[in-house]
């Protein structure tokens, strides 16, 4: 009987230790995700347009000196946004497939802060989604790509080729509301080059072809379905590294030189609920993204490796990218975003509050620059 009692006592002691250890582990996990700060979800897409958020997630130690950084909880999933020694928010990183998916999830309340295309934001806000753009995440990084053996090496060569070709030159694009085709259309129109989307119109200089997705850019070039295409990084660089094409032109240099600098693409946006309820978090998040954008520009090789590790794109292609990472909503950026707005309007993409509106009339509905202006000292 005494022996049984001893075994029972031993069992209770072991059980108590297990419980205490378990509680300790749970306590540590709970402390890593602070309960006294908000839980917010931040979405991004697997593209080098959004490298700064990936860099911020990987460079905890490097960013501590700037004051605001991400403390890793679960690698590439959960982080604590820190300001010095003070936790500001628990952030969960969510990968989305596209800008439209990002906007849908923000409209449903599943995402609080999203990185996506400016065109997707504009379209969503028109339809009543309560979000606002806080700042750009990058600009530029758009290329005109031709076959690897083509004699086109610059804008002058391209214009000459177009002029000497009897039929319209087929130039592809991945989406009718994408930055590359909007920029290309604006530039060729200004240069006096005629274009059409109607394959039966043989009088135009250029036939613009909707390739319906970035996955079709490189295949249509190799199969000669198009002579050239305009696309966002990393696809021009991938065409080069895969030895199927060459970048005839970094499109920011399309004439007139200087007009197309800081051309918009992806932005950081937040729901109006987040803007209202978590202004302190957004200000610190703007500091973080600004630091990460600067770091990505200054350490291109390291940023390319981080991007490659996150997304699976080749490191070589990531290193070649001509993207400018920036959070500064410059006058050129704001002005050029008007081209995206106008293109969406002309394509009859507006069905809500932006119908029959001018870009100048809706900027207050699109932007919330107070956070980034404070960070940048504007």
C-alpha cells in the first residue's frame, strides 16, 4: 500500500512539472504577442515591388538603431512592431495574389494595411471600399522588352522599327489597368505614334495586345505572338536571365526625359478604421517602411537576396531591377497617378463615386498623407 502511495505522489510531482512547463511555454508565447497592443494584419504580394516589407521582416537587428523595427515572433508570419523597447502592434503578414484580392480582403475587414497597386486602390475606393493610400512603396521598374535577337536597343530604334513596318507592330501588356501600358500609351500618344486595340485596324502604328496576365509575357515573346511587350519588374529582368529577350528601354526614360520619373505602381494603404483607431501604429509603420525602402536602395544585393528567398524569383533577376523604393508622394508621383485615374475612367472602370469626376476632385478621397509627411518632415 505504501508503495502504491509513493507511486501516486511521484505521478503528481511529474504531472505538476509538466503543467508548469506547459504554462511557462504558453506564457512565453503570449508575451511574444503582446496582449496590450492591437493585432493588425498586413498583406503583401510576392513581387519585388514590395521588397521593403520583406527587408523589414528580415533586418530586425539592423533596424533597431533607427528606433522602429519588427521583432520576429514566427518567421515570415508574425511580428511585433517595436518603437525602441515599446511594443506598438502585433502584426501578422498575409500573402495575397493580386491587388484586387487585397482590396476585397480589406473591404471584408480581413486586412488592415495592404501593399498593392495604385490602380487596384482607385478602383476599390470608387466602389465604396473604405481605404486610403498612405504612400508609395516604389516607383518605376517598368521595361520595354523585345526578342533577344531584335535590332531594337533604345527608343530611337523602336520608333524607327515602327515607322518601317508595314503592319501595326504588336506590343503586349499584362493588364489594361496596369502601370506599364498606361505609361506606354501616354508616352506614344505624346510622341505622335498612333495605336489601336482593334486587330482589324491596319492603319495604326502599334497594336496593343492584352496578354491577360504576367505569366503570358515571356511565352508570347518566345512564340512571336508579339514583337515586344511592356511589363513590370521582375519580368523584364527574367526575360534577360532566361535568355529569351532583352530590355530595349527602361521606360522612365521615354521622351520627354524626366516626365515619367517616379511613375506610380504599388502603394501602402490602410482601412479608414485603422486610420481612425490606430494612428500611432500607422505613423510607426510609415517610419519602418521608409527605413526599409532606404535600406533596399542602399543595399541592393542584400535586398535582392531577401526578395529571392521570399518569392522564389531568381536572385540574378532581382539584382537587375531598376526599381526605386520610396515612400515619398512627390509632386511627379501625384501628377502621374492622375494618368492612372484617367485611364481607368476612359476604360469605363468606374461605376461608383468616381463616375464623371476629375482627378483633382477626388484626391481627398484617395490619399491620407499626414502620417508619411510627418515622418518625412514635410
